[in-house]
C-alpha cells in the first residue's frame, strides 16, 4: 500500500503502513471481516434474528489482540494504522 507523502515525517517513525480508515471502528470492522466473523455470524444466526445482532468490532479486535499489535495515528480524516515500532508488516 502506498504511503501518503504528506506523512513522510511520521512514516519515518513507524514501519509497516497498513492503511487509512475513517475511524478506529472502521479499521476494527475491516479486521473482523477479514477474520471471517461476519460470514460465520451469517451462517450461525437465523435470518429472522440477524437484524437484532450486531458485532462490537472494536471489542472483538481488542479481544484477539489486533489493536495491541498496531500503532494508531489519528488525523483530520480518520486514522492511519502502522505496525508498532521495530516490527515490519507481515
């Protein structure tokens, strides 16, 4: 993923730019989707109950350690996510 040039000073401090999301919630939701949680819920929850079930994506991401393993940098349009210092992106 291309690193934004306006954040060159910041990207020098962090490694492994993962991307930009409109919010931490949006990042957590994308993580949960990539993890397959949404698909699993759709298979397990009866169709008539699905409108009443909502995944707390941030709590899920925290529980599996996904938010412990990143550096979150807020900006005016959302958050930029990096690997923590000293660790390259997988």
